C-alpha cells in the first residue's frame, strides 16, 4: 500500500489526528482526506506547523 505524505505521518507519530485538526481549525475527516493525496507545499507546512505546536504545548518529542 502506498502511503503519501511520509514526512507528515512521521512527524505526527502517535498524536491523534483530531488534536492536529483542532489546532488547525478543521475537522478530523478533512485532515484524513488531505493526507490521502500529496499535499501542496503550503498545506504541508500548515500541517507540520500544527504538529510542532501540539508537540511544544504537550512537551512531546
């Protein structure tokens, strides 16, 4: 099975998608739909920024 957006999936780790989606102001299902396809550079950066913020707020590595 092909997994798209490996950088995002690796950065996400075990953080639940709903937390990332909440941080971005989108629905969890929207995030999952985005991850089915290659993200644009802007969208990828937005998702990675949200992941970084969640990690910083929760002291997660």
